[in-house]
C-alpha cells in the first residue's frame, strides 16, 4: 500500500512503512519521512508588525505578516532563525482551516508608546476567532504570545500551532535543522543554535516533520485529525506541530506560547520555560515599561505630527527605527527586517538571506538623523562610532554595505556613502582628534576619487550623479570645518577648493540643455561622461530598456543639492527639474502624491504582482518599480527649504503606512494587483522611510530642513552659519 503526498508541487509516493494512517499513532522515536522536505523560502517582506524589547540582553526580534508570526531574528539582526508560526483549527472530522488563507484579520499597535502588537483573525467560515498579542521577554531571548481562541458556533474545536524554524539563517544549501519533542515542548537544533516552542497549558500532542511531506498541515488537512507524532532527526526544512488543549469554549480559550532560543536545545528550552514561568502579565508589563521609558526620554512629537494618523505613524516610526539597531553590534542599523522578492527565494541571489539585513552608510545616516531629530542623540552617536570603527576601510572609503559585524558584503563604492558619515560627524559636533582621523581619511578619498562614482544611490549605475556630487560637496565643506577645529589649514583649504570647483561644475556635468523633456535645462539621473548635452546611452537594468539616451532618464535625486545646502530651492534648474520629474514620475493615489525612482525603473514586482528577480531580458519591462513614499518626504524637505507648506507631504507619507504604522519601501501605482497607494510586497518596515518621516515632521516644526548642514548653507546660500 502506498500513499500519495505533495512535495513542492510534485506527487511523492511513500512506502507504507513510512506512512502512519489515520488509525495509527507513531511512537516518539519514529523518524519523519521525506527529509529534507520542500525547498525553503522566507516569507514575503510586507510586514505589519515588528518588535523587540529595549534591553540588550534579550537579543531577539519578531516580525508579523498575514495574520501570523513571520521571521524571528536571533541572536542578531543579520540572522533570521524562524520562518513563521501560524495556527490551524479543526473540528476533528469535517474541516481544517489555517490562519491567513482562511481568515480575515487585522494587526494593530496596542500601545502607542510600546511595540506591542495584536493580531485578530476571524475565520471566513464564521466558526472561530483567534486573538494574539506579541512581546519579547526583556530578561531573556524569547518571544511570548498571548492567545485567545474563541468558538463562534458553540461547538468545541481543536487548536494547533504550526511552527517552521529556520535556524541560523539557514538557506537552501544549509538544510540542517532537526526537530524533536523534549519535555513536552518542540525543540529544534542545527549544531550552532536552537529554538524551543513551549505552551501553557502544555501541548497535548506534538510532532516534527518535513515541510510538504510529513508536517502537521499535510497530516491535518488529510482527515482533520493529528495522526503523526514524528521526530525529524535527519536535518531539513522542519515544521513542528503542537496541539494546544483548548476548545474555544468558555474555560478553554486562553493559552500562552513562548518561543525561546539558546546555544543548544536544553538552553533554548530553559529560556522558553523561564519566560512561561514568569507569565504574560509580568513579561508584557516589563516589555511595555521599557518602551515607555524610552519614548519618555525623547522630545514630544512636533505639532505637525501631534494628532491623528500622523501621530500614530510618528510614534510607530520612532520605536520601529530604534528597533532597527542590532544589540550585539551597537550602532549597526539594518535596512529592514525583511526579505523582498527573490532576496528571500532565490539562492543564486542570496543564500543565506542578506541584502536588507545589511548596513548601508547612507541608510544608517538617514536613520541616525531621524532619531537625532526625535531626541535620541545617543543612538546617532553610536551609529557614527560604528561607521568609523567597524565599517570604514583603511583607505578611508566605506563599503557598499556590510554585515552587522562590519564585514564587507557587496564590494562597490558609492561616493555618497563616503561623504554621509562626514556630514553626520559635523552634525553631531564630533570634531575631536579620533573622529578627525576618520573624517580626514574619508575626505581625502573623496578628493582623490570624486566626483564620479562607481554607483549612485540607486546602486546600478556609475558616472556623474547630481545627488552623489551634492553629498561629496557637503561632505568636503563639513570636513573642512572639522579640519579647522583640528588646526589643519592645508586640509581645510584643499577640501574647500575642491568643493567649490565641483559646485561650479555640477550643472555642466549633470543638467542637460537639450534633453527631450523641454527647452530649459534640467538635471538628469546620471551622465556617464559628464556631458549632459550628448545622447550617451546606457542600459537601465532590472528588465528596463537597453541603450537609453542619458538625457531621457530623470529622478528626484537632484533635490539632494537643495537638502544638503549646495543650491538654493529657487534655483531655476532645480525648479525646471521638479516640473519634469512631476510630469514623468509622480502619480496621485488615494494615499496622496508619490514618485517613482527614475524613468523605466524595473526594481519592483512584475505586472501581475509576481516577485522581482534577476535575469529578465533587457527591454522586457517584466518588472516595474512602483512608487516610493520616502520621496514625498524628500519633496517635503525641499518645500520647507522653499518656504512652502509641507504638511501635505507628511500626511501623504503617513497614508501609505499599515494599520499599525509600518512604512513600506514601495506602494502600488496604477499597475499591478494592489490598490494604488497601499504597500506592495517590498521591504516593510523600511528604516530609511521612517527616518525620513521623523525628520520631515521636525523640519516643518523648525521651518528649515534639519538635514541641511549650516556650514554648507552658509558658504553657498549665504545663510546664517549658526
């Protein structure tokens, strides 16, 4: 006798000796069949919740998506160690339903001053409802989930936790997780780290199998009851199942689950049990108190973000941004706790996952300036110290990105990332001898290698970029001021002479006088040769067209020239470019006006909503870059500099956020399956966007862009040098 199961879309015939039929029960020693199971993939990137405690000893972070717990990070923000945990409900005879696909739900921020999230999922069948609230234990590395299970029909139901560990950022080439039942809990290990899922009341039944073959969902959906009780000893894509002895009826609705971590299974189990023993009331109160104390240490929100939706997103932004900092490597702020598109599914691109778990100097400065504006000077100082001591290279440059430990990952050089830490150092008044040594090396690198860049801020083109040149000029002027504070007159003179020369030439390098979008000069995204009057061609990449005239590609990045104090907001070429960019790249959505990155951008989903990936034919336009909310923030900072009312830009940014105040990388435009102005499957939360929102709110309050270095504006705009 054989039984047909499904593995990654293919029928798999298992011999009878490996199959436990509904009438049987496998002993605890039975090995689960089908190792290593289906090919693993991380969950989509559009998170609706993200949290961690404020304590440094609890090195665990959780994310939420689609009504469930998604990736959990341990022991640092570069290491996802859980794929997801969601619940399954059955009546034992007639139906089996899984959270997400069978429910309608919401995720809300329970406490505006703490990252406490509540998910409420109601079955579309109308039979049951689950309410789950999430925190982490400030005293140890564990996630605690308070569960309320309700039958809506008056009939008793069965509740199962379906847990998919992915320890140590395990990828397709590293399928070595093993799972077993130990002490009534579900324990997973891979030889480097371990996780344990424990329940109160304790699980009534448990099993560890391999996804798609011997996991609990495969078991339950076959006949609506749990027949398999395996251990997964061979290593693979492990899925663990635990039946929680509650019925959904009065007296059987409450449960608490703890997901603990440690160096081995015993340590992880001890962690989970200690958290359960402390109990939800004490753990959740301590968690909330830590965030309350942090928020109380900051400035009160500015008037522009004091009420309504703006206030909710502001409060979320401050806390979410603070939670982007790694606890094992203080000052390292990752881009996002997510894996958009092929970054989480294509092992040829990243295996194990990386990309958004990395640290970019440009992004970290946007986060640091956001937190600095909100009143967290210490976080900004830690970020700069980490950049100088952990990421800066001996030649003074900064890598394109690095791990949270500071190890270089991608190897290109982006000159704006060399300049950004200098500007941050000036903003923090970090002018002492040690900081000056780092600033000097970075500034010398800019002088020796600028103004061209191997990559501009969108990371797939090199040449003369107005945004990059703006950062280089501002960085050199800031470096000159720090040089003066250290008595180095020669360096000061060299930096200022270079900055002045590049400012005098930035238009001749990057503003086309004869482009296709009008008779007046406008800035282009980049020129390959510093000749914007020539139709030099380049390939857009990401399935965009090949051989595009450089004069036909614009982006909003020219506004960096204003933000960084290099050109005035009223400069005619800036204003010309605004009009071109608005006509070419902006769209009005139900969430306000937002902008694309640049003409023909392909970094986004396919037209049908399928994931972005590499390798699509040039010119196919298979993938489409959608709208970026952070550009509303950049336009808002420009409008503040121009003396205009930028409050609508702040509201537009806030309107793109999730119900719980999470800001995404991109929102849908008029193409694709999503409603325009709502988050795509891109990275969420995006730390850069949250930093931009905070900074714009405070810039509106101040009546000036807080990210404009006064020393640069003083030199070139003749403003006060205060």
